[in-house]
């Protein structure tokens, strides 16, 4: 492959009790039947690794590519590909959850922690997110849980298309019904289910398992206020978030864009709208791809909206 060639990826689809049909409409081909709640669009996780589409590495898993060709990823020495990008279709509300920190996940799960952020692709007029809680102490949190005072406990916020939120580890959170989200996160699949609305799993006829104590152990108390940012249709490059785990940007390109890859980064990209050419390859809506660190520059021709993430400030 040429240094400038981008690496296209195929998604991994996950059926979920709360899933719907939107992901099937987005991708059309290769989507199984059932309630598809998640498309892991850029993943090297062992629970579902994306496959390379086309080019020299056609059919290879992203996990295998990461380990066999580190030069494409800045010669990074981490044993695991660090990021995971998903699209979530919450036709029904997700459970209220908490994700652990790296330290807690390593001690109790032998895994990475999970920090994530959400960009809202679509939402109903009355859609909401759970973004934190109102308890001031662990004792108060436990008491409110025992008394089923969930509406009083949870910080429920209205949201709309174009909103962006950062969910650090320890944040009690949930996605409400009627929301489509693009999620960027650490490459971890560790989730503690705190509350599930007493929902029955039709496959078992029983309520889904909860991890209440681990949720309480890992929750930040009192909660830090989650800020909802909004990014409209203005053209330009927006840095929405920068953490030690990932940086997330929105590239809303009007006619064209040129950038020297001075820090030899690799970029994870998903097309939100439009059609364009990037480094000589055609891209269209919902394509996901990686610009390898070998690319000396990035040249975009056309009108396109991308969500882009990368590791640190490499």
C-alpha cells in the first residue's frame, strides 16, 4: 500500500434488548436480523474486531493489523489498540450504568477502564440522557437506591442532535429512548449495570443481572456536573474533547482541506454526511476508516462531515 492509503473497515454488529432498526437502515448490507443496538465501526477488541476492506490487508482483522504492522500506528508499543468507535441505536432506553477507572478494572476485571464520549446523531424531541446523580454521599446514594427513588436520584437532561458529552469513568449515565449516538471510548467492554427499570429479558424470562455494589464502589460521589456542548452546522475544524486517552474532533469541510501530518498520528474517522475524496479514495456517509501514521499529509476534496479521533497529542 502507498503511505497515503486509508484503511477502510467493516463494522461488527451487536444485538441488544434495547436496539432497533436504524443501524440496519444505515448499513443495509451484512446486518443480521433482530434488534441491532450497536455497530462497532472501528474496533480491535477481542469481543469483536473490525475487518479491513480492500487493499493489501483485505480481510485481516484490525487487531491483527495493529500487532503485525505497528508502523501504520506510529510504532506505538501498547499491547492493545487503545480506542473503540461505535454507533448506538437506542430504540428503547439503556440501563443506567457506571464504568470503572483503569485502576479498578485492572484489579477486578483484568481489563482497561472505560472513559467515553457521545456525539448525538439523532434524537426525538423528548429524548433524554442520564448524566450523573444528585446524591451527596455514598450513604445517601445507597438509601435512595434501596428506596427506589430513581427519578429523584438521577440527573436526567434533555438533548438534541449535535450535542456532545464526555462521560469520564465513575459517571452514572444512560442513553434514553429515541437516540442515535456515535461513541468514542477506550477499548474496553466493562460495564456495571446499576438499574434496568425492572425490565424483563425476553430471551430468559428474567430480569437482567445488575452489578449494584460495583456501581456504587466506582461511582464518583458527589457527581461532577456533565457539560453538554453543542456543535451546529458551521463549517470548520472543532476540537470537542482532549483527554489523556483520546482527542475527538469534528471536521466539517466545505470544499476542501489539506493538513500536514507533522506528528505522524493515525486518525480514526467516520463520515457523518457528504461525499468526498480523501488521499485519493472515495468516502461516503457512514464509511469508517483509519488514516495511517505513514500518511505524510491529509488531502480532502469535496463537502464532508467527519468525526475524527486520535490518541493523545502524537
